[in-house]
């Protein structure tokens, strides 16, 4: 049987977009990784087990607050596949490590400071609770789940990303709304492209049957063009 192309297309597009989300630009003239953006976070307003969100350009990065300025979060990372040295793995994930982690589908659930986790971005606290209502687990249970999972793990853009990790810890169910939404967008794009193709075929058939004339040629050209622009 032929596989559905939608999940495959979604996975490929997600890989490209995920790199844009996580990769941090290196300042001109610098050959190394940039230091985290300076920022101050008042951790007194965070409680152990809180779900932290950091909105980024295209997606949101998620973590579970463990207390004492520590956040557990899932990051693509190639290094755990080659070494068990915690000191090396605990260093800030570089762009190269992250990209290779995405490509090889390897990651680690790591514990970083709030500053390293947020990387200068704004933080939302328990913003997803409204979507789960009565499914919110106890704060201590959420934190313990996160601590238990710390270490190397498989990575999947669609099935095991940072959002799956935090929703499992805090709500007991690993889901990712942002990837679901993106897949729906991909399906819409594919349907639009099919509509364009169908319009082209109908137009070509009308030209073949009725002959070359403005009444058949112009719709064949302009209808697919406007559908493509709208998509």
C-alpha cells in the first residue's frame, strides 16, 4: 500500500522550521557560539512543577521548573550518542550539536538554569493549564516525572519533542498542539496544490475539446495562478 504523503511532508517541513527556531545566530566576526543573552528572571514567582513556555519565532520551547533556578527540558543533541560524560553533555548545546541531533533523531532531557533555558526570551507560566483543566497533575508529581526522565532519549519532531515531554509530566498525556496545528496547515497546503492541479487539468481538457480561444485559455492561466497565490 502507498503511504500517506502528508505526515512525511509535515515531518520534513517541521525539521526545516525547527532548525530556524532553535539555531542561534552567531555575531559577525565570532567563530564560536554566542553567550546566552543577558536577562534577569525573578524565579520567586516560579513553583516546583510549573510548566514554563518560551515563545520563539515559529514555535514555543517548553520546560518543567524543578526549583532552585533549574529547568528540565528536552533538546535535540547529538553528543549523548557518543559520550556519557555528564560534564561535556551539560555544556550549552551548540548549533552543530542541535542540528546533528535533529538529523539523527537523538536528544537529551537536560537540566539548565532558567537563564540558559529561556535564552533571553519571555517566559509564560502554566499557560497550557487552561487547555487541560481537570487533568493537571500535582506539582510535585510533575517535577518528579521530569527528574526521572532526565538523560538521553530518542527525538521525534512529531512524536517526542519538548512539548510532548512537558505535557506528559504535568498532564499525564504526551501531546503537541503546535505540531498538530502545523500538520493541519501542511494538509491545507497540499489540498490547495491539488486544487490548482485539478484546475489546470480541467482547463487543458477544455482547450483540447473546445479549441484555443480566450474563453478557454484565460481561465486555464489565471484560475490556477490566483489559487496558487491564495495558497
